[in-house]
């Protein structure tokens, strides 16, 4: 149990386009989902935390108008990188958490999406 | 100062060696601690939680010293398949939610 999927696994796009990344919890309901970004040889950096049905909480320095997060259901969250530029090229990873129960408060990570903006 | 600091390595060790990684964290409000493993171009995967009393899982032993804000991971009888980046992670619970902070990772290369 506790599988999280992400789609697409990689994407290459032109500068100025928008890219949507989906994160799904396949066999559990995620009360909270997290979006991280990892640049080469750097640590994962939390971008935002989202709870189903409410607005996401963004970390300092992350532009909420550029990185749109929607958490429409307990199994799906989406991250849209709007007007992507080469500096947005990175590895985007989501994680999902459920409160209590057998899965506790552990975060389960998706396989990541590698975004390359030309 | 980084919230979670690790020696980036790489640590190059022969198969069968024992290797230890260290990590320090700056926020004394950190409540739970983990070691994750990340393979190249993959997502991080939970290796083990770390408890104050120390805990062991097969060849892996983790220790936590809250007073010194120091976490360690010991790998015995290292295998080629242990080659990966090991991430020290701390969790701070605030506003009813969890927030994981990751170190940059320590790279391990196990060689024949």
C-alpha cells in the first residue's frame, strides 16, 4: 500500500508555455500533499503544502501565481508551472500524507517529474 | 546556517566495509528524524526512522542525540547495492501539519 504516482515522468517544453504535473495517491486518501523541487546536487526544497479543498500554503520565496496548486480531491493534486522559463528546469516531486491509521503521518513520495524548459 | 547539514561526500568504500554518516540540525523544535535513500534521478525512499534510544534495521543502525542535535547512520557489511545518496531529514510539526526538511545528502559509492 501507500503508492503515489506522478504524471508525466518527464517533460520538455518551450519557454513561455505552461506545464501541469499530476500527483495521485493510488491506494489511500491523502489529507495533505506536498510539492518539492530539487536542483542538481541540491536537497529537496519544499515549495508548498496543500490540503484538500483549501488553498495551498507556499514556502517563502515560491511565487504562488507562477506555481499553481490545486488539490481537488483526496487522491489528486496538480502543480501547474505557468510561463515556464529555463530556470524552472528541475526535478519536481510530490508526496502525500494521511493522518492517523496504519499509515500514520508518513509522507509517501511520488517518482518525480523531470522538467526541462528550452 | 543550513537547517540540516551533511557531509556531501562521496564516500568510496570497498564492499564489506562499515561506513558512518553524520548529520546535524539547527532547529531544536524538530520532532522526528529520518534517513532516506535517494538513487540517481529517482525519488527519495524512507530507509528508517531515528529514535533517541537508537534503532537498528538489519545492517543499518541509526542514532539520535537531541542534546547535540546530531543524527548518525551506520551501515555494516556494505553491499554494492547500498550505493546511493543518503538524506538526513527532520520533521517539524507546526500548525497541525508536518514539514520535512532535507539535508543535501551524503553520497556513498561501494566498490568491488
